[in-house]
């Protein structure tokens, strides 16, 4: 093993390239890199390339250390290849007017171009106010804006014959990345298109109306210090025609390199204060992934985790002896003069949770146990739960020991410094640099720096040469994450000397940064579960931003519109209905939801899931809300907002943008477009007015009658979209509930509305308990007419019994209903039944009477003989004489009986038909 290692070390040394003449300038390239040649493999750990089987490190590159130009490295290794000329301007980012490349090809005022295609490839290092890549001018008449291409972080601009067109980009440009940009202009269709990396990203129509011509072409400067360019430029070509989309795509993808017929990149340029290299065309599209290493000595495991993660990467994991050896040699060659990392540096593994179960500390994912251990390791048991890497492999180690931290990047990270209210994105984005061993420095795309000076982190404006803020002491002493800064000048409207929370983060815009600088997805912020390790994602979840002049008693109104009313949408959700017919009332349990827009408010970080958009109770109680007046009930005024109310903000519209003053990723949503919704449960008894004339064949309705008010005068209106929903069963004890609806009628007062609950009575019970028994009783009493005429006692007895039962039924039916002064249908029916029975009894008496007098006159003796004998003994003749007097009709008993049967039947049928017809209509 020893021998193998020695051989490997020798290999490193043998591959050292001579350092002379490859680095002709003393300018510093901002990043420490070591270039790894093509021959390496492609195993990848968590996005960080790490194959180390051929650790040939450019000695020159390592020896130069902090001054290592990326492109020069490329030239160094690929210098033999015939390549494209690539110009580098203002490598250190210091704006100068003098860095420019002037076109040597043929250009004359007489060559006029109408339609055109205008392409360039570039890589930004830093951005001045306007990064001018190319310009064409007519010098004599001072027409400086004949043709121009400029770039910003989030937009580009093309100027064609003094008309300029901003083209916003969907993406934001990164520093240190190649982009291919083309503009086309068709002078017949007036279409101006912008292509980024071969794809159309923006278009516009504009009739330029003038040709493009000029006599002077420059690249890398727009003739003013603020219009100069810092970065790399190549392949600037202009054609006097519109190239097809396919041609532009093939240029962007390095498959072709046609030269422009108006301006050709190969025609030659004179450089002033700029440098040129040759780079093979293919490398512009498939750039070598060069690793960047940052080293931090004397850190505990926790500090090492933090510093790498807050820089946007993780501690390394090694899988072979070669890797450990490579890193060991790397630090020795990169920082030969420093007291460089001793034997150990931290790895991202630990077994803190469970002994001998090794997990990644950043996502707790398990790794298999085949990772590379040094001899006799792991041996620390519960005393050594972190993993360090040394010359012989990985060891378990005490987490509190001071070891080295090594952070590896495949490309420069982009950091955002939030909470500064910087209007220009170039001053928000930063890149990290390590210019000395263990050091750290952040430079913005623009002119700001965050650097450590005399032990204090300073936020610094290099253009004005002025400190903006200094960081309050913090452990660990790095600016990444959410930190308090002491202001040295006004920031975001906050005067100095004040303390301001600001955030330096490597997270991208769809992330939220935890206090420790680690990233979680943005929608995990304030979602009621912890996602950050430091639990900072559930802190300070303010949802509502109240303006200074917010008053709870003032309703939201549109300024300037005197008669405007705030429309409030009301939504009822009725859970249960209990109707009391006798008391003429209705008990409801329901939820009342009111939705309105408060144009004074702004909301932060609204979620798509409304139920997460709950303001805190104290914020909720500060909100204005309508007062609910329930009109047909004892409870009169109901405040909507109370502790048991549920308040949510509904996200209906997209965000207005980021809050530039917040030290976090905060999206702002407008109160004009995203409504507030307050819902509260009520249980209320409402008074109803029932008209029982048709009982039990009646339909009723009962209304919830309410008014929403605000203060004394009502500025509120019920929105026509208001709705009602009933969740219970349609069939109640006594009623069938039909479709509920919200009534909004013209005659109502402002803010007044009713919810109508229509009900149809279920008459089955009445039929069963009243109508059928009474009908049977009536029929029985009618049937007594068919009994033998002779048994008067039985006939009358049966009819009287029926009458008695009917009267009882009547009393019973009336007692279960409200006392009304008018007749109900059921009353009429029962009265009729009673009446018919009464009539039958009368007929019985008449018939009997008739029969008796008839008997007296005629024969029928045999049957009554014994009776008559007794009566005769008592001399009954006299009363019979009297009876005959009030029965003057000379009709026979049979006729009378027929009359009784027929008339009663007719009466019954006529009544039932009439009754049914009345109910039906
Ligand atoms: Ca252990
Ligand atoms: Ca150990
Ligand atoms: Ca969370």
C-alpha cells in the first residue's frame, strides 16, 4: 500500500506543467480552481463530482493559487487546438473606459443594412450599470446608437438605428456561465426576436424605418465607464439578413460557426486593455466542469457542516484511498506556504442517532457500510460519532475536535444578499471567493463586497468606497445565513446607526433560507411543521402586513369613489334544521362565511392550500370585519371576528413580487386580488311566520333575515355570488326541505339579505292518525243507516259513539297545532265528519219517528204485540197524537230512509271531491 501511494504522488508531480508564459498577466482570476483533465471518470456524489483516479493537478494552477484565470487554464491545456478567439475584458471587475476591442474588418457608411441578424456569445464576470457587448456608430454625426447589444441580470436590450428594445428574460443570467444571444430584425414584418441559447425568448414588433450603418465598431465597451463590460466575449457576428431559427440553434449549440457578412468575428480586432485566447469551439458549449475548493482550518464538525452547507454544498465523502490521497496532495500544493490542513478533514457522515448506522448529516439518508475506512476504524463507539478523512481513509472521530473543513463546488455558486432593498439585481447577487487559505470573500455581480476586515465582516460599496454595514459578532464567524448588521449608512429607509437583519444565502428563488443558511423548498415555510434543522422556518410567520394608517373601524373603500360599496360575499353552510311548528320557530346550526377584499392590506407568502393561510389570533383581531345583524331572532348583533372564527386568506392571484426589504424570501400578495374569508359557527333560533290554512297539505318557508353593517352607515353590499348550502338530510320529521336560496331583492336595505328555507309538510302522519280514522268513523256512522230500521237503539248508539270518537280526534289534532283564528284544512275535514255523523243521527231520529207513527196507523202487530200489550196498558195513545203533528211530510219510512242514504252519500262524495280539488289547486 505504501508503494502504491508513493507512485501516485509521483504521478502528481510528473504531471506538473511548466508555469512559464502560460500566465502572462498578473491579474487575478477570482476563483481558486484546480483543473482536472478529461481522463477522469464520472462517478458523482450528490451533485459534486468526485472521481480522483488520475489526480494530475496543474502545478502552475495550484502554485498560482489565488490568481488563476479559468480561460487561461483552458488555453493552457488546449492551446494546441486551433480555436476561436475569445476576448476577456475587465477581469477583476474594475470598470474602465479603456477596455475595448475595435473592429479591423471592412466597414463603411455606404453599406446600409435593413433586415439583420446580430449574434454574440458571452460570459459575465461582473456587471456595470449596462454591460455593453457590442456597438456600431457613425462617428462624424455622433450617431452612437446604430446597433448595440447590452445585458443585465434579468434582461437584454437591442438597439437598432436609434430605437431600443428591452427584452426581459424569463431566466436570470449567472456570472461565469456561457450564454449565446442573438437578435433578429425583419424590416418587412417588423418582427424583432431575441434568442437565448438558440431559443426564442422574447419578440416584439416595431417599424424601425431606418437602415443600420456606421464606420466604427467596438466590443466590450459603450464609450462610458458605466457602459463597459466585464467578462468574456466571442463569436460576435452580424448578417444583413434574418437567419433561420435552425441556423441560430446550430450556432448556439456550437455545431456551426458561420461568419457574419456585415461584421465577421474572424475579420480581426485591435485590443485595448483586454486579453485574447484561443478556445476550441466545442469547449464553449461543453465546458469542463472545474472543481473549486474552499478550505477552512480549525473547525468542529458542526462548524464544518454549517460552512459548507451555507456555501451551497456539502462536506465530501470519499470512497477510495486515491481520493483521500488526492485531497491531501491538493491542499499541500494549493497552499504550499500556509500552515495547511493537517492530517484530518471532516466528512459528512455521522452515527449520532444509532451506533454504527452511518448517515449523511444533511439529509439523514443512509449510506452503505462499504465506505472506505482506515485500518482498525471505526473504533470510537459512542464516543466518536463523526467521520473525518485522513491519508489512510476515513475514521470515526470525536465531533468536538478541531479539524479542517473542505467544501467542493463544481461551479461558482450564486449568493443573494437579501434585505438590502437594492433595486439592481447585480447588487443583490454575489459570488464567493477564497483568495487566501481559510479566507472568504463575497463580490457582487455589481460593485459591492462582503469581506472580513480586521476581524469584522463588512458590507462594502467599492464604487463609493464606503462601508454600508458591519456584521454583529456571531459564532460561527461567517456572514452566510440570517445575521444582524450594524448600519453605516442608510439602508432600505433605515437610518444609521441601526441594526438590520440581512440574509446572505446560496439558495435559489424557489427556496427559503433557514437561519443557518441551509435551503428548504419555499412552500415548506410556515406550513406548520419543522423543515429547517434550526426550526427557523416556522418562526415569524406573519401573514398580514398592516399599513401605518390602518384603522380597524374603517371599512375598506376605494378612494375617490364616494358611493362605492364594498361587496361582501356571504356563504351559508347549514348543518342542521329543527322546525317547531307549534312555536313557529326554527333552530339552525350553521356556518356563516364572509368574503371580501381589503385593499389596504398586503399578504406574505400565501400558500395554494388556503387552510395554511391563517393569520395569528392577534393579527386577526386587528382586522376590520363586518358586523352581522340577525333581524328575526332574539340575538341581535353578532361580531364576525371572535376567537372561534376561522380566518383565512385565499390565494387567487399571483404574487406581486419579492419583498426587497425582508431578510428572507418573502413573496408579497395584494389585498386587492386575494380575499379575506372569515367563517364562524352559529346556532340560532329564528322566528317564522307559517300560514296553516292548508294544514296538513301546506308548504312553508322560513327565512334567515340578516344585515351586514359597518359602523353607523352601511357601506356594504351583498355580492350576488352569495350562496347557501344545506348539508343535512332533506327529510325532517314533519317537513321535506327543498332547494335553499339567497334572496337579494331590490327593496332591501343596503347589506340586507335573506336566506329562504322552503319546506313542504309531509302529510303521511296526518293521513294515518286523523284522516283514515275519521273517514272510517264517518263511514261507520253512515253505515248505521243500513241497519234494520227496527233497532233504533243500536243505530243511534253506534252513530253517537262515532261522534264521540270524532270529537276526541278533533281535540287531539287541534292541540298539536298552533292556535289560529282561522280554519285549517284539517279542521274543516273533522268538522265535516262530525257534521255528517250528526246528520246521520238526525236521520235516525226522523226515521224512527216516522216508523213509530206509521206503526200506529197500520197493522204490523205481530212483532210488537207483547210490547204493545204493556204499552196499551199504560194508555200510550195520547203522545202518538202529538208526534204526528211535527212530522207533516207524508212520505213513507222507505222513502225517508232512501233520502237519508242518498243525500248523505252525495254530501260525502261532493265534499271529498271539493276538498281534494281545493288541496290540489
Ligand atoms: Ca460512533
Ligand atoms: Ca476512531
Ligand atoms: Ca415548515
